[in-house]
C-alpha cells in the first residue's frame, strides 16, 4: 500500500470507530476485508489509527472537525506535511481537500491548552490541581506511543538469559533502570508473542511500573498471598515469581481470569482459586482495583474520551467496595497493597486517605504515584499494614 492508500484505509477505520465500533474491532474488520494489506501495512494502519485516538482533540482542531477525514488531515498538518501530498484523488488515495475543508482548519497558535494536550477539559483541570506544572508533561506523555515492556519470569530465567533468548528471535531489549525484572523492547516488538522466550514462559508482557509495584510490595517468601482483583493474572504471576510459593487468586468477574490457567502453566506458577469459605487470613492481599485506567491511556486511548465524571464516580465507589471487602482478609501484622493504573488523585491518594479513616487499625507505610514514562505507565500503589497485633 502507498502512504496515501494507508491514510485512506485509516479514514475508513476511523469512520467505523466514530460510528460506534471499538478501534480494535474496526481495525480487525477492515483488515479481514482487505486481504491485500500485508503485515507492514496493518502495522502502519494501527499506528495511524491509534495516534489519531491519542491526539484526537488536536488533530480534529487542525483538520477542521471531528471526522475521519478531519483527523487524518489534522495528523498531516501536525507533522508539518501538506495534506494535498496524500489527499490527491489518485488510485486508492483520499479525494482532494476541498475549499470548505480548508476554511475549517484550525490554527495551532489559537489552540486551547486542553486541546493542544489532547485532554478532556474537566480532566485537565483535575490534573493541574494535582500536579501543577507537571500536568503538562503528563498530558504530553499520554500523546505518545507506549513502550513494550516485558517481565522476566525469574522462576525460569535470569534477565540475561531472557534477553539472549529474545535476541535469538530478532528482538532487541534493554534493561529498565530501578526495575529488576524488566526488559524494554527496542526492536522487534511485534514478534514477542511468537518468540521462544514468550511461548516457553521466560517473559510476560507487563508494564515496568506495574512490575515495580509488585517488587516494592512486602511479599513474604512462600507466605499466604491473595491477588484479590486478579483479572488476567499478570500481577499474580509476578507475585508468584517473587514469593516462590503458591498464590491465591480472585476476581469479581470470573471471565477476566479465563486465560489464567494457561498463563500459569506456561510460567510454571502455582496459582489457586480462592475459596470464600476459607477462614484463614493472608499475609498479603494485593488489590489492583478497577479504575479509569488513566495511566495507560497511551495504550488504550479510546478510554480517555469515553470517561465521564459519573463513570469516574462509579470507579471510586467500586474501589471503596473492594477495599472494604479486602481489609478483613489481612491477618494482624499483615499487609494490604492498594493499586491502580490511574493518575487521578481521587482514585489514588484520596482513596488511601478514606481507607485509613474507615479502617483505623491500618497504617500507611508507603505510597507512590508513578507518572507515564517514570518508569512506565502511570501507576499508584499504597502499602498498608494491619497494626492490630502491635496495638493489642
């Protein structure tokens, strides 16, 4: 496909997205109905579409409106390329830019801050309140593509052994500073899931910030550990590797854990379904609670534009329900880790403060708000201890 044909393909995919399909669904359907598109074409189309979602507001401003053509026109204008170079009406290319479209083009110098930073206005105000001038860097980071991070499964390999196995399959990696289990892919990212290192369980796809939260948690060696919101199981597998023992897993939605048995088998990890009737408490309960996912919007940019104040309030209520259910499961002297992949204070520090008021037997030992690129996605965790044993 020519560059112009790829832009036209992206327009067709974005039209389906703006009509209500998810971006992944629209992309998959387009590729199935256009078999001539090779792997490089499909990768290029994915980049065009997801860049347009990350930068939806600024592209729409520069391109004259929130339409599929407008987004692609804005993309070209933002990178300094004349739209008529690709919107030329040639075979498989978009039809030429019209005078009416040009009249609607917005100018970069007149772009409001929230539009320039591709952040919904109400969220931009929250980020400014939480982070001050740092909010600009946070929003800028969320406009970029996310790196591909891998967690080395120390039950099966060292970092060096995993990196060597990946390299044999054409995948180059580098270590991530301060994250002892992380490798960042610098070449060959799309080959990871077909590599021997992945299929044999030497590595798992997991963001570096998420890995760091587990590494800094008080994981007891072969202690009793419960991943209370296990989902796909990435953190449960990381906890198993760190503890060297079995991990109990639970999720309110069992469907989220459907792939977990296969992942555990590949990793050589001992994961066990938690039985609610079991009376014994845990040394560590890890709660990666449902949240806005705002720290991961580089990877899932659609969510940035669908989050509403009401939906955020629902997440906050759910997080409190999760914490309320988890607290009694922590033994005296044991630990609860509250975590989210969010950068919003209302889901993070404010929730920890609420929990300490609601459950005064707990104390806060450590809290950390990681922002995108430091060292990976935006992520929060608070380490809380049940002090009942030390207070009589």
